[in-house]
C-alpha cells in the first residue's frame, strides 16, 4: 500500500467547512428517507444531476413509497424511466423494491452489507445509502470520489486496475470520518461534481488544494490516467415505420435482455452484405402487408457497448391483418415523442416526414 502524505483527519474538517458554504441544494438532500435516498442514488449512477431531478420528482409522484413501486407493473416503471438511459437500472429498481417489501417488510436495511443484497446496489451505492439515510460510517467510491482520490494522492497508475481498486477503497475508508458521515458523503460528491472536474479542475477553489499531491507535482491535468479504450463494435439494423391512418406501429422489447421493456419500431438485423429492403420483406411477410417502401435515411446512436447504424423505411397501409403475439401499439408522431422508445428509435421519430410529404 502507498504511504499517506497527510493524516486522514486532515481531509474531513476542510471538506465539511467548505460544504457548509458551498454545498448544493438538491431535492433528495431534504430527507433522510431511505426510499428516496436509494431512488436518487440509483438514478444518479452514470447520469448527471441535472438530468435526474425531473425524473426523481416524477417517480415520487407516481410511486411515493417502496410499496407503490413494488406493486407497479415493470412496464410502467420502464415507461416512466424512458430517456434516463442504462435501462437495467429501471429493471433492478423494480426488482429491488419487490425484495424490500417481500423480504424486509418494506423497511430498507441499514447496513451496507445487507443493502448490497438489493439488485443494482453495489458497494459504493450501498455505502452512500447507509451514510445518507442511516448515518452509518460507510465509504463511497463513485466516479467523482475516484477522481478526487487519484489526484489527492497522485495515483499514477490506471484507476480501474485491481491494485487501484484495493488502494482507492482503503483511502476512501480511511478518510471517512466517525461523525457527520452524512454531510461528509454529500461534500465529497459535491467536490467532484463542482470543483475537482474531469477537465480543467478549479484547484484554486478547492478546500483540499494544500493537501493535493497531484497539484504539488503539477499533475492535476494528467490525473487520473486515462483508461485504454477498446474499439466500439458497430451493429447494423433496419427498421420498418409502418403507418396506418397517421399512426405508427411500435413493439415492446422482451422484459429481459438488452434494452428490455422499451418500445421500438419493428426491426431486423443486417449482416454483412444484406440489403435492407430485402430483409424488410421478412417483416412485411410477418405482418402480412405489402406496398412500396419509402426510404427515410439512416441514423446512428451510441449505446454503452456498441454503436448502432439504423436504416429507416416507411410503409403506409390501409388495413391491419396482423394478430399480435407481442405487445404492439399504434401511436401518432406526437405520442411517439413521449413514448419509451430507446435511443436510436427516439431519433428515428425525427425522420418521419410531416403530414402530406
């Protein structure tokens, strides 16, 4: 382990004094309710605060308690989550609510170890819930804290290696104070979100600048070291925008698996050399429809593990002989703009010509 360049208790006092003056006012900071804190922490995973606030408030309006969330259909949870991304979080949220109700009697457990039994709750999220809701002395190591620690201790190795994981968690635990854990946890998250930024950190405004080893060595812009990234694979698909009387057919994806529970236009994958219009004949045959396909161009969308190139074709029909075996729905363009379509297909709505074109 790396030797500490300053005593652990040197951090908390500086950080708490700064937080008392500079801490952000956020909706979930007005409560110690474990359900509300858990909900906000799941939403904040890999998502900016600005994007979360509206979703957080709408979720509480629709599901004011963990019992309401557990009793809701999974599809309703996913529909309300639409646009927030990383949809496995929504499925895990629903599964965790059911577990809290069924196994914990609707009461969130206070310990980080028990909290990690909930789907979607890892070590850092469990620490945050335990500290914020129950004032338990529990460390966190989210992206913001990881960056702060890499700079504070001038960690000059890849920040996601097994060695880094072990060392950073040790530092996170050592710096977490015995008292005022709730405020300390909020403070260190705020520091990463507003001062110790990924690029161009505001070092002169940082309450820890006297302790920061990266700043002492002139490495604040270089640390944390950038991870080596693998090439992003590309997938090719084509979608059929089937129109009838001003409405378009969308289908809900299976609840489990990639983008589970979200809506999309009927789609078929393209292998190398496949012609999109020829592959669309499979969908047209499935729906027992015919007519002239109208090309609408293509779009690209980056998902977490791949880039999708989606070719779009519209087909107008007058009747609908299909007997649905999956969940189908017909929506106007206005309704599509508010539907729980996944990213690429939400972009596809913008390609639909205005009426009369």
